[in-house]
C-alpha cells in the first residue's frame, strides 16, 4: 500500500485550507485533519492518526493563534502550541515521516530594529503566544532530523474567515473612524504564497532546521491599512494613527519583526512576491469567499471544510 504524500493539521484553518488546495494542484495526495479528527490535546489520538495515515510528510499548521487569547488561557496555549507539537514530532518520527512546523515572528522581541531577523537569531518572545510557539520549535528541533523543519512566518492574511484586510474594509465601509498602530513593523504574508513556499520546502528536502517565509516588503500595520484601502479603491478614507501602548492589548507585540528570508529564497531559487502584489490577489478572492459564505455558510473557494469555530482561541484579533 503506497503512502500518502502529506498529512496537514489545522486543515480547516486559514492556512491549512490553502495548503490542502495547493497540494491537490500539485497532484499530491493529502489528508487534512482538524480538531474533530485529531484533537491536539490528546497524545494518543495524534499518534494513532499519524500512524494510520503513514504520510511521507506532516505539515503542522494547527495552532492556537489568538495572541491576546493566549494571555488569558496560557495553559491551553502551551499545551496546544508547545506540548502537542512535541507529540506531533514524536509521532512523525515514529512513522518515519518528515515534519514541517509553521511558527511565528512573535518568537522575537523586536530589539534588532532596522535589521531583519536571520534564522539563527536568538528568540526572546514577549507574549505567551510567542513563548508557546517557541516551545513547539524546540520540540521539533530537538529531534535533529534532516527532514524536520521549522518555518517562521509573519502577519498572515488570506481569503476566508477573519483577516486584517477584511477587518479594515469592513470598518471603513461602516463609516467608523479608523486608527491603526504605526510602531509595529513586519512583513505581511498571504496564505497562498506561504502555502507554495511550504510545499517547496518539503519537495526540495533541503537541510533540516529553521527557515523564514514571508512576502517581500515591509510596513507598519498603519501603512498596510493604507495600502488595503488604496487597492480597494477607497484611498480617500483617512487612516488615523496610534501607538501600540495606546491600543492597550493584553499581549505585548514586537515593534520590529521583519524576517530575513534569504535562506528560503536560495532553496526555492526565488523570493516570494511583494506583499502589495499579494494583496491585489487577495482582495477579489476574499470578496468571493464572503459571497460564498453568505450563500452557503462555508468559507473557502478551495472546497475544503469551513474553519472550526469551537474555540475563541482559534482566530486572530485585529
């Protein structure tokens, strides 16, 4: 019996849905699982699913990504983002499968302002979310396998479900005033471009370890909001400014989290598209996803199941 190519965790999530669709477009066999099929708080369930699926590679996209929610439920964050990742890595190793774990720029504290973070920079997370994801990284890297990867990304957006561009457009169209922070700088990353980069890594099988994946370009959240309105034909709407301190979020965010993606670019032979170009592709796809959602209650043009909504920790807040 031949092995399937990929098992994708978090397959009902914003990124997982797109990874599943991208795998299908490449002619790969993939099994997508989410909380219903493989609850990440159950070690035995993780081991059973991965053993029975016998994939060549596990792409671990499943996570708790609500940054502020993690501060309020640290135990859940550490259990799902940290401990469960250790269980996934353990099960993958036992099954003889490679592993790619999607991590975050929030493992850094922003202290290198002006200099993009290389893959070997020392992590210093400011939040429970960042610390829990770093715990997951350590669990993967501890295996020292040549086919185990940690891929950090940043400021992820994509069609379907909650996303920053939609949040900005919804508020602008409602007539409510807009104020967005100016003192956090990063690299927005579209799910479609990220999914292709992740699959390129597992297909190319470079040396194991850490890679950074993000769209080209960097901006503040304020500039990103301005870009969104301009590309949506609403450039006349004024975006007010505020500092992160004024916003008073429960979780601290790095003021600078620009990732150095040169290592990944060498593997792929190219960089990822600029975030503004990605935004232009995102907007019509997200508009179509909104129409589909209103008509059917489902959220993706990919044909994958809609994202799970059982936990308030699943979605990011903007």
